[in-house]
């Protein structure tokens, strides 16, 4: 998955078209795993499975092991949006559909991304594809993009094809925009494919530049990571539907401030200044609220709830409207913050996770 520190929203095609966009952020150690195996000729089998959830006020432990299989693609991120498919077998968190090759692709929301990825790669016969997610659906952390990147990588590897990170990111964007008609930016796919801490540039065609963040002090990233909390709002949404409700004119008006906030964060990393990084994150959060107060309503409510507890950054992740909220506060303040959050599930992400990679079964 990914957490963007500033600039999210400037990567949308209609916004980036005017003078470009910029996003600064990091892949985090919550992942999606895809296992590709041979299956009966003439049939396709698709599975969605949850690998487990963190308990409230605990960090989620990110595992790299897969559940077996011929090829396993893994990308930083991971949630598939949607309900259990009609006609699919359901056993706890596992959802399964088996269909003949000649049957039309299933249009159930939960499996549309898998079907679109199979179609894009031309692998549509005698294959079983299992997607294992470390988070629940609609989490606001770039999960569907991570699933697409991991599935593309695993499927191409299974038929002996190599794919560079930039190709995977570009193809994953095309799947969501052109095959699924989902209004989405292009940052999630890049973080999933490349991993690390990145400074991304965007234009009307998508991501136009990927640069690892220059980090001027080795203590900066550990200090930033130590103060970060990801708070699960328990509200799940489809990011494209949230973005569809954002006024295009307002998005373009807010872009300059979003890009400026991303630049401030990047300068903070380069200078080794945690204070400047946090200042840029606050600037970006304020711009997102001005862009759409409705999409940030849950964050604004939580901000009031935590007033006086020393939270220095608080904002919605991704498109907003639900999913996760990112908080930053010095670690010594976390106990009181967690107490005020009550039963909310909280994760402590590690920053700079690796991008997509192959694990032979």
C-alpha cells in the first residue's frame, strides 16, 4: 500500500493536464499477494482471500510468505473492493468463482479487476488466480492498484514474460481507467510497482517522472515512521465514486497548493528537517479539506475528538470519504491518542517498503 504525504489529487488526469502534478509519499508494509497456478483446461478459477487483520491499537505485521503456488506476484498494497459475488462460494473471508472459459467475464464488483487483468494479459484458460489481501476492501491506501500490479506481474511471469515497474504501473492504470471506467489517479500503481519513498511527477498522460526522495538525514525516516498512525475509520468506499463527486474546477484551483505542499515535503526530506516535512503535510491536508470538505468530514470529526492531545498532522488517506486516516504525533503522545480513539483499529506502518517482486513457489 501507500501513504502519500502531500500532493494527492494533483495526479488526476484532468488536474495534472494543467501544468502537471506532483505527489510525494511512500510505500508501506501492508501488501497484496497474488498466486497463479495451472487449473483444468477450459476453466478459470478466481479467489479473493483476507490474510488477516491487525488488532485495535496494534501494528499489522506484514508477511512476505505466500500460500504456495507456481508464481506469486506481490506488491505494496492490497484491498479488493466489492461484495461477495453472486454464485461464488464463500467460506469465511474466502470468495471463489469458477467459470468456463467460454462463459462471459463475471461482472460482480469484487471480481471485475481480476477479470480485467486476465483479459489484459490474454491468460484466460486453465488458470487459477488467488488474491490475498492484508486489509479489508476500500481501505483508502491504494489497494485495487496494488492488486492490479501484483496480478499483472504474476500472470506475465507465469507465461515467461518480464515486465518493468514502469510498464506494470502504466498497464494497471489503463486497466482501471479504460477497462473498468474508474476515475483514478496514477500514483497508487507507481508506489505498488516501484516501492520506496518517491517524488512523482504527472502530466495528462499519467506519471511522467519517478524519483527516489533525497534524504538529507538518516534519522528522518525512522522519526517520521515512529510518529505515524493509520486509523481505520471502518467506512469502506470506492475511490472513483468519491472522486466523481469532487468539482473539477475546485480540483484545478486547489492543484497549485497541493503541488506546493508536495514540494515543501520534498525539501524537508532533502534538508533532513522533520519539522518541514510535517509542515508540508499539514499544508496538503488543509488543501484537501478546501477541495472537498465532504470527503474529509470523518477526518474533521476525528480532529475535534482529538483536540488537545498533540496530534500534529491529521488527514484522510486517498480520495477520502472513508478508509483510513493518517495521524502524526510524537510517540510519547500515542498512548493518550489511542485511548481517545477507543476501539478503532490502528496500524503503525513502516515506510519505504519494497515494490512488486516474484516469489517462485
